[in-house]
C-alpha cells in the first residue's frame, strides 16, 4: 500500500516474547504443550511480520527446569532467527531458570551470579536484569543489582532505556500468583523515578497485561508456552493452550506502543478493497485524511 498516515515510523521495534519454558528431548509441558514447537511458531510469526526488528527480547522462564540441554535448544532455535533478522538478542532469567547452567550455556561463564546485561540498539538502551531469587519462585533484586541499575541509569541514553525483568512489578489478579510477586516494588519505583526508563518489559504472568511503575508503563507479554485463563475465577490458576502471543513493541520519540500478536496464523482477508487502495494512491497526501476519514452518507 503506497498511501500512509502522517505520523513518523517508530525509531525502534522490539519483538518481546516470554515464558518459553523449553523442554529438551520432546517432552510436553504439563503433559500438554510442545514448548519447542510453540517457540518455533512464535519466531516464524516474528519473521513473517516483515517488521524491522532491532531486538528480540525474551523475558525469562527460558527453560522449564534449568536443564542445560534446554538452553542449548534455545540457542539452536533462536540464533539463526537473530542472524536472519540482523537484530540484537536480549535474554533474562526467570524463576524456572537456574543461573549456573544458564550462564554456562548462554553467556559462556561458569557462575551462579546473575548475568545482567546492557544492550545498545542505536541509542536505545535495553537493561536486562535477572529478577529470579535463587531457591524461590518469587522475584526481586539483590542490593548489588539495585546499585548496578542505579549506576547505569545515572547517565541517560540517547533514546532512553527499556528495562527487561521477568517478574512484572504490578499487581496481578490471581491470589496464587501474588505469592510470587516482585518483592520490593517501592524500591524499584524509587530507583527508576526521574530516570530515562521508558517502559518495563516483563513476563511471568502467562497473560498479556499492562500496568504502571509510577509513571512508567509495564508491558507484560503473554506466554509463548501456555496462557493463564483469565476468564476463570481468580481463585483458580488454569492453563490454556490457544491464545499464546508475543508483543510488538514500537518505540517512538514521544511514546512506547505495544501490540499483541497471536502465535497462531489465522485466516486473513484484505480490510481494504483493491479499488479503495488504488483510488487512495491518487489522492494528494495533504488531502488523504479528509478523503479517507470522512463518512459517506
């Protein structure tokens, strides 16, 4: 389509996935989900979108049980996609991950320390911080991690900062999942306040959700593996196979916009007829809003 809107394209585009829960060797998650197949489908949709992706972000629970073979599988699946897209890869751990095998396989170091990273995407800084608390499923940062974050944020980036953590620092509806919250949201809010953080990308909840950390938007990607059935009573925690998705995150000069992309490819049809498209291409740009927006009686 040759005719377009009047607003500029985003400065940066991120493909945000979460909660892949990879199991090596063909095992099924919960006896239901082929997590390898789910990740491959999600990445196929990222590639077929035609977007200029600056970074592929996967915000934790990369493996379901910290199995080194699952991290090797992740690299085997993800690395060729990153090469074809020509984008950065940003990973962080979640409560189902284990730091030492993750550090060995994904970062090439033998340590139990969190592998917190800084990725510069043409002036957009992406800080990925491992929010998994060793030995527990709830989330939080150590004092060293808070110090590291504050030191990084002391110098603003040209296009601002995106913070990537697994545990979403918002209140989720499920009383069960609230037991596994990020443990000190107030402290994180204080560190981020007044900085150039433009959005927080998270996972953990297995459902697309949105909230705020002070004035900063929190964008939660729905699970690639399975999804929490939000239509069930909040006292229950019910997994569902079907509405899995990832988020297309567009960073503009003045805003950050997230759009949900289903993993499953559904039947499509042109929303505009060929006749309308061809006609609009003949309309001068200055007149397009008037012509395209006006209702016909």
